[in-house]
C-alpha cells in the first residue's frame, strides 16, 4: 500500500471506503461539474514533493544568500527597526493554541486570544494617551491610509494635510487609500535648518474642508517635531482632526501624543516584540480618543470587556462589529478582516515584560547610542550629522556632500567592510543632497559604533 | 475521545486576571545591556512623566500568557471546520524556517546584494503561484485577503483609466459573496451592484446579464462559491463580463476546492488573489498575519505595485524594479509579509505538484462525505443542489430544526464546543437561513469526520429532548455565553476605559 | 402597532402632532433587529426626502444597530429634522422596550404632508403588509 502524506491522513484505502459509503464511483466524479474545457489535464509545472529534510536544506540554502543583521553590522531603520526580542516572547507567541487559532468568533472557547487582544489594546492606549485602540492593522502605512479615510468620514472634510518630510512609502500608500473617495493630499514644508513644520504655511492651508492634519513624531528623518502643541491647536481651530504617527519604542521616553492634542494615533508596532522579517509581517497601530463619533468610525477589530449574563464573570468578545465588513459590507469602515493579530499579541507580551521602566530605559539607551554615534560622526571632516538642528531620538541624517563622495559610494565602501550604511535619501528628497538615514538601537554596542566611525573616517579621509 | 473540558483559570472577577492586575512595583521581565552615558538634550515639554504599564517578572508573564493560551482553541487542538477559512494543519517545519536568522533578521532597505535569498524565494513563490492559478504575473505585497482584493480593485481602476474608459463606476458582487468583496470595492471608490443567486445556488445569469453594462468595471467571484458549489457556468459568466468590457476578479478564498484540478486563469479570470493563510497553510494566528498576493494576466502586469522583483539571467541576480511608470504605486510600506511567504513557499515544496492536487481531492472528498452522511438527518437540510457534489465545503441549513424545536444554527454551534470541536461558520452566507458552513479540509482523518457528523446528529436529538442543553451551551469551555449586547452598548475597550467605568 | 399612526413600508411609524410629525420604528422592526445597542441619530436641521425606490442617502434618518445588523431608518415624509431623541444615546434599548413611546427617533417638520400622507399606510393596511412578509 502506498504511503500516505503526513498532512493527508485519509490514505488511498480509506478514501476508497469513503467513496463507497457515499455512493460515488471515484474522486473524479466529485469534480465532474467542472466543464471539460477548463479541467486541468496535466500536472502543475511545479517541483515534485520534497521530504521535510530536503525542503529544509533547499530553503536554508536560498536564505543563506541573505546577510542578516546578526551577521552584518547595519544601521538601517526608517520604518522597521532592529530590537532584541526576549526569548520568552517568541516562545509564548508560538504556542499552538495561539498560533493555529482563527479570529475569535466563538468567544467562549477563545478567551485566551480575546484577553490578549484586550491587553494589547490597553497597553497601546497607555503608550499613546488614547482611550481606544483596535487589535491591529497591516502596518503604519496602511494605518495612515485608514486614518485619513476616518478623518474624512468624521469631519466630512476632503483634504488631508501631511508633512513634506513624510516617509515616502507611507505617502505612496496613503495616496492609494485616499484615491477611493478622491481626497486631496496637501504637503506642508519644513524649516531647512530645524526640520520643523512650517507653521505659517500650515495655517494658510487650514481653511475649510480639512479632514485632518498628520505629523510623524519622531519624524521619518529622526528629529522631534517640537511644535506639536501649536499644530494641534491650529488643526482643532479649523475643525480638523489631529493625527500623529509614532515609533512606539520612543513612547517609553517621550510624551504620549494624547497629551499634546492627538485625536488619532497610528504607528508601527513591529519593534514591540516582532523581528524585522524583511518588512513583513508588521503591526499597524491605530488608536483614538473615547469620543462616540470617533470610536464608531474606527476601522479594524475591537475587543471589548463584558460579563456573563448574570453579571458575575468577566469575559471578552469582539464588539462594535457593525462597523466591519462581514456585517456592513460596502458600507463598512474598512474592508480589513484578517490583520496582524499574532504580532499584536507578541507586542502585548513584550510590553508586559518591559514595563514602564524597561521601556524608558530602552528609549534612553537607543537615544544615548544614537547621540554617541552622532557626536563621533560629526567629528569626521566632510560629514554633517545630523543635517537638522533639532533634538533627535534614535535616527538621524548623515550628509556627505562636502566629501565629494556620494552616499552610494560611501555605502559601497562600507559594505566591503561588512557594514551596511544608512538609507540613501537623495532620490526621494533631492533637496537634501547626498544624505542618508541612519538608525541606532540597543542592538548596537559602543564597539559597533566605533567600528562604523573608524570605517567612515578612513573612507572619506 | 468521549468528553472534553477546556482549561479554566478562575480569578476574583472572572477568569485569569488582566495583566494590569498582576505584578508588583519594581518587578521586570527584561534586561538591557549597560547604557552609554550621553547628554540627551531632549526638550522637556516632550518628555514623558508617567507610563501606566504593569510590572511583572518574567515568570509571571510566562504563566499569564501560558494560562491564556490554555483557554484558547486552535487547529492543533481539534477539528476547526470554519467555512471558507480552510483551517488546515500548519506544518511546523514552516515555522522553523521562517524564524531562521536569515529570514527574520533582514531589513527591507538592505541593498540587493545582501538580500538575494529573500528576493529569490519571493520570485520563485511568485512563479509557483502563477502556475497554480494560471496567471502571468504575481505580486506578493498585500498582507491579507481583503488587502489583496483592495489591490485588485486599484488595478482594475488603473486598467480602465489607461484605456481612457472613465464611465466604469460599478463592481458586481454576488449576494453570497464574503463581506470583504463589496467592502474592498467600495474602498476603491466603486458603487457595488449585487446580483442574486439562482435556485441552484449559483450566480443568476439573467440577473448578471441585466446588471452588466458599460459601467461595469469588474465582477468579483469566488469559485467554488461560498456555498461550496462550483460555478459551472463560469465560461458564460466570463463572456458576459468580457463582452461589456469588464474585468473578472477571482477571490481565492476557496482555492482549496480546485487546487491542481482547474485554474482560475483558464476560466477567464483576469485578476486573482490568494489567501496564503488558507490554501497554503500558513497559520492564522488568531486573525493574522496572513498574506493576500494578487496575480494578473499580461495586460494588467504594468499596473502592479512597486517594486517588482526581476531576475537578471546573465548575472543570476535578483533586483527590485521601481521603474514602472504605470504602476499603481504602493499598497503597503514594503514588499509583503515575508515571514508568511517563507511558510507558503515551504508548503508548496513539501506538497509538490501532485501533492497539491491530492489536497483538493482529499478536501473535496471530506466535504462530500460530511454532506452525504448528514443529508437526510432530520433538522438539517441543504437549500441548494442536494443532487450534485459539493466542493471543499458544504452549507447546511438548521432552519428545520429551528422550526421544530426553537433552537437553530447558533445554539447548535455553541453546543458543538462542548464536544471539543470548533463550530463551523454560522449565519453565513446570508442567502441561507440558519446556515452552518462546514469546511473540514483535507487534514481531518475520517474518524474525526464521523465524530463531527455524529455530534451534529446528537445535538439535533438534544434539541428535541432537551433544548435547554443547547441554549445554555457551551458549559465545557472556559466561559459560557457572554452578554454581547452589553458589550456593544457600553463598550469598554481598554484598561483605561475600564477604570473610568468602574469609578 | 397602534391606531392613529401612519406606517411606511420600511417599518417606520409617523404620529402627527399639530404641524409636526414624530417618527420611530415599529414593533416589527425592533423585534427583527433584536437588542438595539446603538442609534445613529440624524442631525437637527437635516433635509430629508420621503423614501422611494431606488433608496438614496437623502432619505435616511440615521440607523438602528443591534450586535449583528444595522438597519437604516428611512424617512416616511419629506421635510426637515426639528428634534432628535437624545435619550437614545444612553439608552438605545428604549427602541426595544417602547418603540412607539419613549423610543421615538426624531420629530420632522413635513414639507409636503398632504400629498405624501397618501403614500403611507394606516394600522390595518400595515397589518396586511406584515402578514405578506411572514
């Protein structure tokens, strides 16, 4: 008897018995209603089945052509960042009751996931200063798209304001999201010295019909937007919502956007307990104030607390599902169904492990490492680090115009020494010249940073 | 197995306490290497003063989430026959490979020579999916099915705009469609037109002919449909839509029913999407992460999101191509859920060409087995096409049981939980009242199918002799039914709102 | 249902009060919906049209939500929204417990009452309408 497949327990003999019992002559009979013209009569042009051992070797060999962070010193950031994930976070999130479960439509048997989501939502609210957060979106970029749509729904405004120095990937994604209702995107410029948003240009644009004003804090280029209180005030005076985008790692150290007037806070939750994974899966954070007008317009899954009907036992269930696609269909707040649920649970476990002190110390460590790197790098002749005279968190710009070398050349030389330089910015921000975006985290040791500095000094010297 | 009891940790107010109710000041589950001493110079008005997060030691964190996991049910726990979700077994080797350093610790901004492995794997996965679906080019960017559908709608719009055809304002969707279809079309700015299903449970061709016009941008179709029935008139459907100049979009949620037996590309579909977390066995994770790649025929290839992965034969070099003037741009920040893509690619290699076909054959046999075994059981009926075979899923109606006993699909589903099985999808699709949408997948052993059918029959009997047993179900799970009305009337969505509510 | 009220095909009731019209949803509607968890009230001052086919946004007086469904409230008359029932914000369940009384949704200032009243049903006709639906 031929051996069955490990994932298909009903072997040939059992299938024959089953067919007999249901009165079917063959399995082909069950596919007889597929018109002959479109029946696939050949084998799929794919490799033959491989044993687990062979597949493991095959995939490992392909992946070995990658140079991971753990093998090559890298200073990349810009939307996905390297942070140490404690071993127990990974272990817990791979428990099969979590990993192999589905959306908790049957709350009675899924309290584990539901409570984990509630805890995630809660911790995001504490971090961001909001009152309600959803159980995840795909990533920061799509959260931004959804935030713009939500602002338009709530205010009936047709324009959405963003900073010129917005992440290009996020802006591109935003363009697609607002294309449905044809919202207009308006970019506000910045002070060339400090990077800060041009408030007078903002005020000029804040006429009628503005749905929302969006800033990233820290910005895509790493500096802090210090005028957030004024921006919030200006937005609100114009009847617009104030949306802030964040890297949550910074929120152990930095003030919650809710404390400076944000109505909606979005961001990238990947650094909370999830590896970079080549840019996916990520974790879109989405939170808002407890205002009936806002909460009911939030996209995504929401888990709420309730009790058993006798009021005695606390439990959790998906709530306000009438916003969602499975009930509202074309009038849903969003089409989102599956999201980044398990990444959100990883984030909850990570935050529960760090606590307020751990997150603060982590933020301080990242900022300290970045500061050290900036001090040492700016001492190299020809380099301007950072290009903006403003406080920075853990990312910064590095300009090499005066060296006569391009960022591309610099990075190529660095790569020869097994160091990956920062992201070149010239193609998306030509006015910044030969500038790259660098990121430093708790992952980098002093020796790592010194290694980078020495290598650069040698290259430009 | 003769009985079932889910773990149940009970605290003061309910089950396991909230993480905020655990821990003590000073405890931590985290250690950091020594910090550099640097003067930070951050503006005072932006420094945080207080952060209310719990302080737990590592053992408390581990126990808390271990206990929570015990009060949860996954495919590894037992049968999970949710219709159109394809809850199949998630091979552990896929997990192992996706967590290798060389998969997990790479950054999307890395220069191409340092990520050749990632690009090669994605390129090869694209080619595999293109072959499986019968399309020309695949984009792996979308993070979920709905995201793939939204992308497909953007591609549709770009296609018609490129042709200078500005009157295409409508997208047609069958009344049995999954909610994400009309929602995604609406998000892309389309007006949604719904067409009814006929007495055989398929798209009503007459209604479709009436609905199709020069304003039709596309028809979104799942095949097999959400009733588990193959749209056997698909070639006619394709002609109706193509004749008016519209595009045909394939919702790949039910691909498990025809893998290796038929291909949407051969049926006339112009755009397809895949659910890697369904057909290709990547774990559902409680609602994600998944992946919803999109495949297109040649004439739509130019509109695909950037970047596109290209392979330079001579140098054997993979690179990211951004030079795509007609591209719709980006639908998310980077290139897709790579961690999920590794698992799907691994799965395809594990199954191989013949294995994938065996998957759909076994899945379809399992569903038909359940259908035949349950058919004729008083209380459950098939609303559509009881004469023919179903594909990988079958939708029964518990309407007769409801009429007879007062308890229906919802109560049956809740009672199934007491048998240690997960309930099927109920109340969907909306065109079947008291619907029970059952998809066993190819991974269920025959004994499990027998147990499942036996349980449904038993429960029908219980409904007659002791309906209260169903109404009060489940009792073997960590918690019984919850007051979901109260939950939505006074939403408590966070610890913060809970504290306010209690005060 | 109650006598003295007019009814629409979409299961709204109208009570004429002097020059104004009080509007709510019928007992049949609240039973079909189940426990009401939220009522989306129209804006005071909104201009609405009497509901006809095909339905449009200008005919909507908000919506009533249960946990599993949302039902748009269609205006039984054309006119302007003069008052909305704020009590429903905190107690949406009033729609279930007192659909003709405390669960009223809004008060309209009708613009074409004489013409449009003909399009509504009286209690008897509505009862017939319901029988056909069952």
